[in-house]
């Protein structure tokens, strides 16, 4: 599951339910969640505070400015994960 993270996404009850569902389907050693930061990187601290379950999951940051590098990183992550 790709989760597009933004300040408004974190306020959405639907997004929180989807994240909870995906986390419940994850195994101890294999997460099926890939968070992608798409807006305003400063809110990322509230991500880990409000959704502590996302701590420790590798995130892709599309706000860095180099979209090609981040797409390459995302593709690499997708290739190594078995998305259930």
C-alpha cells in the first residue's frame, strides 16, 4: 500500500483506517506499507507522533526536489517488497 502523506491526509479518518488495516495485514518482518511524503516535510514529526505505527517504516520523500532520484528509490523499494 502506497500512502501519500500530507498534513490533510493525517487529518483524514479514512486514511487512518486504511493505515490501520494495512498494518494489521503486515507481518512482523514484512510491512506492506510504503509512506510517501508529498507535501510540506515539516509535518513529518506529526506523522510519527499521531501514527506511531509508521515509525521505523522506510519513507520516500518527494519533497526533496530531485523527483527522478525519489522515483528510483520508490521503484527499488517496490522491487524488494512482496506487496500482498
